[in-house]
């Protein structure tokens, strides 16, 4: 019976989840913790950027705790050799007030983000507590707190640092905690006021990714000019097509209205006797001018058209 009980206990210990640090023995070379209250959500964005110790075998199995109230992490990613972040698949498991996030990384540089909904608001007053549980031995820990853009009276206990303006117009509080051993955690208490309740990201102006070079505002790239060049070229084609249409179609000689030029028979017919078979027979007894063919009136001696003396047979 004792052997059966011992065997069951051994099986239970093997299959039961253990804390990640004790299970893997991972150490972190560097850890940067960014804490951004009311940035783009009415909660606190927490970003872990860490580098595994140089002697860590890759791919590495990593387990990290976040508050259970945060729910699923917003993002888990690794930085590849090309400097880009690539999303990692993960699983989660609940452990009291904490949620374990388990994942595998083929890179030593990892980033994990989550939104902590435990930001307490009482009117304009805000209060938040951040806790690092100390699951890893970390050789160098840095904490950076971003003051909300519309916040006032910012006070952070456990972080003795004066606010410093950043290049994005925000104020940051930074501190270095040095090396921390596994099990050595810390907490930060933050208090401030935000009367408007506005989020920082919504109110921030768009900033360039990198500083503009001198004279950059006076230069225009080819891609920026290309749409205007193509548009101008298209307009010229339309104008040329219209001109060519007017010139070749409407302006062609064959398109003009032609004047009717009467045939000789049409001119001469009214003045002379019609040819045989081309009209009514000549009036019997009528006198016609032998010079122009005009029919003369009864008793005329001279042609009224050309003045020639009429021949009366």
C-alpha cells in the first residue's frame, strides 16, 4: 500500500505544473519594464522587453506571470535577426491571482505586453500598483513609467526619479534596479490626477519615426511627384486627342458642306430649247435668240438678255 501511495505521489509531482523559474532555470540578461497608464485604453499598458542570458539554449521554453485580471496578453513576440518582431503562439494557465503565459522562442530577445485593468479611478484621482513577482534571476532591471499626457501631480513611491521630457512630448520616470535574484520582487505605487480622462495616444500629434535631415522639407521624392507627372501627361493626351479630332474629322475638306455647282445642262436648259427627250417640246412659233438661246417675247426685235438682233424665219 505504501509503495502504491508513493508511486501515485511521484506521478502527481511529475505532472503538476511548477513555477517557470524553478522548472526551466532561465535567467534574464536584461529586463526593461515599461508602464504606461491610460495610454490608448483606460487601463495600464505594461510592456516587458527582455533578453535571455547568453548561455540559454534555443529554442527556449519561457513561462512568465501576469495579473489574472489582465486576461490574455495583448502580444507575445520575439525579435528576429532582421530586427523585426514576430508574434509567438502561447498557452495560459490560471494560478490564483496570476496567469502563467507559456511559450517557446527561437530568439533571445522577447517582448510581452498586457493591459492591467486594476487602475483605480475616483473622480479625477488615479491609483495603480505594479508588482514584479521575481520569477527570474535578472542581471539588469530598468523600469520606465510614462506619465499620462493630461495627468498632474504624478507621484510614484518606490521609484525615486524626477520626470524627464521625452522626444514625443511625454514625461518619463526611469530608474535602474540593478541585478535582482530569483524571488526578489518589488512593487510601485502610482498616484496622479486626470481631470479630463483623456487618453494619451488620442491626443498625441503624429511624430516622424526619425529626425528629418536638414533641407528635407525642400526636397520632394520621385514617388511623391510621380502622381502629378502622370496626371499632367494624361491631361496632355486628352488635349492632344481633342485637337486631333477637330483637325482630322471636323476640319477635313470632305466634312465641309459643299456648294452645289449646277451642270451646264442645268444652266443652259432655262435659256435654250431643251434637248431631245430632256423635257417638253419647244413651243411652236416661239422665237429664240441664236446667240444665247433666251426665248424672246412676241414682237421682240432684239434679245432682251444679250442684245443680239433676233432672226425671224
